[in-house]
């Protein structure tokens, strides 16, 4: 299961048969998939609100399969099947209908979920004539629409009043959740944190698996013991390492105990996603999460005139509320001036979009990647960080030189901690937005030959106040 918020996949891979059938897979765009499913399952002559209700159920069902990695966590190389015994009908090459195509193009990036949960609703449905189920009865949507009910009101008749419609979710290419490198003793990363959270939930159903006391992403002996116990319970080699097989087995069991692929799902809460949404915040709140929100708003405000500039203070003040309202207006959200789950989702995605489309600052340095770099992190941003620190170390001998490896190990952690001490930042050994800005700014000055005066700390491109 991914450790981020749901997105709409650009494509979806469909197995043309039952899961274990020797059948081919086809990969199609997600809107085209939904158009074909809808045209195979329902009639274009039905009232529009009935069609809309059915399409939203079909979208949510497919997204649940993709988001929970239902089939991929079982070792399959596809996202969903085309048989109604397991999923929903998809007939390759089936003609689609103009009115259904038009409606799908309008709402393909909307989906259903329960309040205070993350995953798309497993919106089970059946035709309501030949088969009856606990979810939506397709034929029964017709008289409800004819009586004047909206699509959402129709859906609530079948799934309950505690139903939310998420609109305009971002569209992205989907990558498998396994990070590509086995996790083991000594690692520290978001992926470790994700598996710690999942193992602790699994242990409620399987008491032989010990609880991990601290789930902050550091792979210590308690995590190793929990992994070994999990592997022993589920027939894997108990080596205490989270390789690909163990990664997906944890995902599979976690999805099962949470019932994420069932209509009566326990639900995945935002707190179960590492390093993302913390809680709803508004006027008067303080702390690191407020700092991060303000930083994102300050960067976004440099690209959108509708988001007024703010200082980063760590206090959610009137200026922050005004910037939040400007952002919410820009993205078509209710203008509450508070950061709720949906606003955070779009704020994070907007910042990530800026990083991906405009990754460099003046002077050629990279923007902050969006999430904290710390022990165990890997990749191009770690390589850039090590490069920046080495240039700084040539001028500031208190900061040690580093090998350029792209891996955030103890040497990098120590160099970051020394930098933070040298320039009056909180010594964490991890790189938050302010540490990144300070390192990148000083690197830019040094590499361009414009070093600061003696005793002068590096500035940042984003205004902050104590």
C-alpha cells in the first residue's frame, strides 16, 4: 500500500480473466477504462444522476484496488481483473456511449470515501436483478434518479450517510510502493516508518508479533524483532529484513486486518501515513506542522498572486489564515482559512508540482524536496545535499567532508548536525525546509564567489522570523 494520499492513476492494467487464468493484460488510460466499464455495466438511456452515481462507484472501486495494491501485493502484475466474479466488467474493444464518455471526462478524478479516512471506498455493487449485494444495486438507481435525487444522495441510500465525495484529485503515474532496496537494521526512512505503523496494527490481530515502541522510521532491534516474528507467523524466512516479499506480505496482511478492500472497512486514517498530515490546524496553533504549512504557502505564493506572501513564524496567525483562504480559493476549496485534510492534500500536491516543474532556485540549487531528508534517505536530493555540504566544508572546517553516495548515512547526519550548530539552527541531524534553505543559500553564495562576511549566517530565500 502506498504511503501517500490517493491519486488518480494515468493508466490501469487490467487482467482479461480470473486472477489465476493464463490470460493477457492490457494497460489503458484510467478514463478510458471507466468509460468501457460504465458502457459494459449500465445503459446510456438511464437518467444522468443514475449514470453519475454508478460511474462514481466504479471509479472508487477501481481506485481502491489500485491504492491498496490488492493484486500486486499478492504477486500479480496487474491492478484489476475484468471478471465480475472478482471485480467489474471490462470488455476490451467494447463500444462506449457519447453521453457516458462526456460524463466520465467530467468526473473521472472524483471518488468516494468515508469521513476521516484516506483510502477510496470499496464501492461494491451488483445489478440488483440477477444478483443482490450489500452495496449499490444498479437498477435501483434509476427510480431514485427519476424521483429527483442527486447522484450523491443516491449513493448514500446504498452506502450510508457517512459518505464524502472527493473532487479533482490529482492525476499521476503510479509507481509500486516497494522502494527497490531492502530495509534492514540501521536504516531510517519514511518507508521504515510506514512498515512500523502497519506491523503495530497487525500485531493487534496476531499477538505473537511484538509491538514496536517508537514508530518514527528508525529500524532498530525492536523493529527487527517484529519483522522476524511476522516472517515466522506468515511462513517467510525470519531474517528480520524487509525485502520485496516481506514488504508486500506486510501490505497484504495489513489490508486484510483493516478490511481496506471491504465495504465495511475499518478505514485508513491520515495518522497512518508517515510524515504527511498531522491534524487540522487554524488560528492560534503553533509548532513544526505550522512551520511546514507556512513554508509551502510561501513558495506557492511566489507562483500564484492569489496567495498573499507570509512570514514563516510557526504561529498560525491572521496572515497565514489569509494565505490559506487564497490558496483554497485558487483550488476551488471551501474558504475556511484552516488546514484540514483536503486542503493539506492539495497544498502538498501543489508544492510537489512546483518542485517537479521548477526544481531549481536562482543560483542553480534545488528547491526543498517537500519531505524531510534524514538518516536512511536515498536519491538525487541526498546527492545534491552532500555536494552542497562539501563546498561549504571547504570554507567552514567544523563541517566534515563527505563521500558523494546519494545515501544519507551517519556521516551525512553528522555533517548536517555540525552545519546546524555552526549556523544556529536546531541540531536534529535531519534536513527540514529551513536547514535545506540555509545550506542551499550558502552553497550558492560560495560557489558564485559571494561568501558572507565573517560571522554572518546564510540567508534564505523565504522570509522567517523568530
